[in-house]
C-alpha cells in the first residue's frame, strides 16, 4: 500500500507485514524486539496464522490469499524474526 493511498492505510499495512512476516524487522534493534515480545507476547501466533491462511486458500482457490499461500507464505511466517511464546 503506497503512502499516497493514505497515511493510516500505509502504516497499517506496514505494521501488519512487520508483525506477520517480519518485514523490515531488521530496522529494529534486538533490544527493542525483545522488549516488545516481553510486553506483547505473540502467544503462539505463527502456527494458527499459517493454518488460517491455508484454510482460506482451500476455501477460495482463486483468491489473493491462495496466491500468497502458493508462493510460500507459511515460510515467511514461520521464519520471521519474532519468536512465538
């Protein structure tokens, strides 16, 4: 989502992408990521997210979600820099 689409929409897309697949997570220090995880634990986020998107892809095989799943989305989620706890 481009900044021209609206600041709020752009920031929400960037934040969700960072949270789910760790995009641009390298821009945050290890200390900050550790503090963030301590204050807001992920509570086993990764596996349910993978299962949900795979279910959606099966239910709607012509959707954008299906395309993302076929492109290896589960590996992006699984190997993001944020640890499940």
